């Protein structure tokens, strides 16, 4: 299971939101490159990089930050936030993204994201299945769609997708543990899919639980910045991941 540190960007700084609420924002580091290099030094191989400005603007705003991190680290970066057009997807790949996460656009325009899967390959396009109370959340989590999470995943598997970042919006930034029951149900219903846990991963015990479920990855954000997972613990997890 890949342990994937997260950097969320607003105005070029590392921040975390609570429950996806832009009014509940905490800034942790002014230099995202230094933060990414710190993660790499601890043993990270992957990075989840989110352009929150882009998510609100519906177009990427932090591509220069992506480019700096890609140039000065060897991290495998999955990038999301504001990728709404093929041109934006191409620009993000050109800036150094190894993978793109299609979030709201995957709910709004499945035909377009289906084209991306065919054009760029399923290994390069992650489907962002952001959910709240079993329904897909869109528009930087400010809206809840009528699409149920299992139906959404099933449709994208049929379209050729393989990897899903499943973020429980209600848990994100809350430090209250991940949506273990939801992930267990998804793993049982869709055993061929690669699921990445996101939202609420708070302790090394949470990581162990996700590993036991057979999750492909677990994204950790606020738990790192708030010290709920210590540097020693994070280093051990990163260097011991398989």
C-alpha cells in the first residue's frame, strides 16, 4: 500500500481545510517545494498535490508549483484541482504530473473523462470519487450530486478506469478516522479496482486498517501537519511500505 502525503495549495502555500470548507483554512507551510522535499527525505515516493485555487476557479492556478516540485524531486505526483478541459490536462502533464485526478469533472462530464482514459491511459487518470453520505460531492465539495458512490465507481470501471481516490468529505481534515466501512464495502463489491483512502486517516492504526482492507494507497494530510502521525512514525511507514 502506498503511503501518500498530501499538499493542498492556496496562493502558493500549503494549507488544510476542515471538511472542505474554505472558511476553515489553516496554513502550514509557505514553501510547498520544501514540504515536498521533506516528505521525500522521509522516504515518500508519491505525492498528492491539490490546487484548491484551481478547484474553485475551474482551471489550474498552481501549475508553476507543480513544475517546481516535479523538477526538484523524484516524487510521483498525482495532481488535481481545476482540470476541466483536455488542454488543462495536457498542461498539467507537461508541468510534471505523473497522474491527474479527475474530480468534479468526472461527475459532470463522464464522456470527456472517458476520452481522457482512452487518450492518456487508465494508469495516468485517477477518478476522484469524493463522497458525502454515499453521494458524490462536486464543485470543491460545495455541492452534492444525485449520483451514488457505488454507481459512480461501477460506471467508471466499465469505462476503463482502474484507480479511484475515495475521499469522505465529512471526515476530511477532521482527524476522526477514515470511512472504513465504506471502503470495506467497495473492496467487496469491486475487487478489481484500486482504491486509495482519503479523508480522516489520522493514526498508524488507521494505516494498518487500510492495509488490512487491501487498499492500494492511503493519503495523509492534516494528521502529518498536526503531529497526529509523528515524524518517526511517518518515516517508518514510508520506508516500510510495500
